[in-house]
């Protein structure tokens, strides 16, 4: 009886630590789309137009950014098809380089990569909501003591808590909401683009080149700086990799979701910028932050700020939802490998979700929201994300070399050129970041390094547990 009871307990524990493959390709693809599309596409093109001053360069830099994102997606697709597990980069780095680099990528994801953007996005959502309810605005409150009681902070907290609660429950429930948010976002943007070209008062002559090709070389530094903003706008193209352990038929659906999702974003981004050019002369576009609002005013003669606010709010909710889905799968994978507190590896016996990992991320995000520390974290989280994504892309080479005799379910298209292109541009972005923002960049490395003693503590505990089990 005791042995059967022990066996049943072991089976139950294994069930608790296994995520069911309940996610379809639609959810995986929507995760990529919503994780990429943020408010950047509605705000950065005016700054790019100021520095580039030619419609060909403006469209070209968004195409180039899309090509780079797609190159990364091809490499992640090969890794995801070969290792269809939860955790994305964590799982791939563990296979290529060992547990320490993998752990540090997950550590950085928790403390900067996901939780900080979730907190910042919740604040952003509340600020857009304050257009209708001014009492929610936090911009006019500077007192730290007042910040704790602000209605805006409470609202931002509710956004994090409610979306986390949705994804805490069954994947089918949270996934349906997420697909709905993504569909709303894509549908509204596509409608805006279509209506602008078909019904708007634009001018196709605005696509005429403004700068001769011979005058392009001096603009190289401006293109380089602009590409940093563009690549940040494309960040999130790897989102489906984090749920590799829950996607049905992952060797087929994971590569498809990464590639299709990235292609959809590229199409929307390029079309949106083409609409800006159609609606606004380049000289009038320069330095305009609320570029989408100006475009709608020129096209339709209407102040559509209330409408655009709805788009922004839907976009931000979709982004928060995507990060709440993706992040916990990393912490779950770390705990599953005994490199994080084991309780984080718990899978809810009824809902089939990494419930404790979702709770951990929600609590830390809310804590950052009330302390305001997320603002500092955001300044260097981009450097950390680019660093680990480039190391992950490079791992395709090492894994191919290490497992040369094993069949590949999917081979990265354009290899090795797509890999080399992505690495070259990532290295260039990192060099520029360390040169222009050394304090923030070094702070990002410090956050990564702070995880090293925790890794050795949990790794020693893991080895001790393994030794004790083998000696019984």
C-alpha cells in the first residue's frame, strides 16, 4: 500500500510539472504579432523622417528592420523545432552553452526583460485611459507618497492582475482573450491603412525621391541611429519560442507561427509608413511624435484622437497579454530544471498553466509599478534582450556542429547568411549602445551578473538532491 501510494504521489508530481500541449497555431502566431506591435509604429516615424528626409530611406529602414527580424525568426524556428520546450531562449542556450548562460537569460527576463515592460505598459495604458477619465493620469503627480494612493496606479495594478488572472486560468480562456485582442489590433490597423489609401485625401507625389543617391553616404550615421529605434519596434518576434512546450505539433506549428507572425508585422509596419508618406509631406512629418494623429487629420480632416486612443489601448493590452503568457514559461523551465525554487515549476492541476510562475511575475511587476524602479530597468533591458537574442541565434551554429548526425525537423532558411546578418547588426547595435549610453548598458550587465551567485546556490542544491537520490 505504501509503495502504491508513493508511486501515485510520484505520478501526481510529474503531472504537476508537465505543461499540456493545448496551444494551437493561431494563439502562437497572435503571440508574436501582439508582442511586436506596440506604440512605436505610431510615434517613431516622425523622428526617422526628420533624420532621413527621403521617403525611400524611411520605407527602406522599416524593410531592413523587418528583414533582420525575419532572419532571427528563421534561426529561432530551427531551434524551436529541434527543442520544442517551454522557455525559449533558456532552453536553447542550455543546449548550446550549458546551464549558467541559460539561467542568466532567464534571470534577466524576470527582473528586466518582461516584468519591467509589463509595469511600464500598464502605466501607458492608464495614461491613454486618462484621456477619457483625467483623474487617472499620473503625469501631474510627482510626490512619491502620493503615488501609492493614486487612482492611476490602482488602475494599472488592476490591468496587470486581471490579465494575469485570465492567463492563470485555462489556456483556452486566456488564449481566446489574447487572440481577440490581437485580432482587434490587426483589424483596426488594417482598416485604418485601407481607408487611408482608398478614401483619404493623400498625395502619391509625396513618394517622389527627395535626396539624390549621391547624397546618401553622409546620411549613414542617421540610418544607423534610426535602425536602433526600428529594431526595438520589431522586438518580440521570438515570442512563440517561449511556449514551445505547449504548442500542438511544435515541429511544424512553431516555425510557422514565428515566420508568419513576423511577416504580418512587417507588412503592417511598411504599409503604415507608406500611409504616413501618402498623408504628410516629409518636411511636415519631421519630429512629429503623434504621427498617426496628424496623418488621420490630413487624410480625413478629423481629429480622431479618441479613436486612436482606443487603438493604442488595445495595442498595449495585447502587448501586456503576450508578455504575461511568454515570461512565466521561462521561470517554469528554470524551476523544472531545479535552477529556481521548485515551487515555481508547479502546473495548476485543474487549469494546466504555470500558475506560480504567473503569480511571481505579476507580483514583481506590481512591485515595480509602485516603486517606480521599472523606469530605470527599461533603460537597459533592451541591451540585455539584444545580447541574449544574438547569443541564441549564434547557438544555431554550435548546435548544428554538436548534433551534426541528428536530423533537423526544420532548417533555417538562408543559413548561414541570415545568421551572420542578424549577428552583425546586433553587434553593431550593442557597440552603439555601450558607446552612447555606457551607464545604462553596464547596468544591464550588472543585473545579469547579479544572478551568478543565485545560480551556484540552486545548482549546488540540485546536485546534492541528485546525489542523495542516487545513494538511496
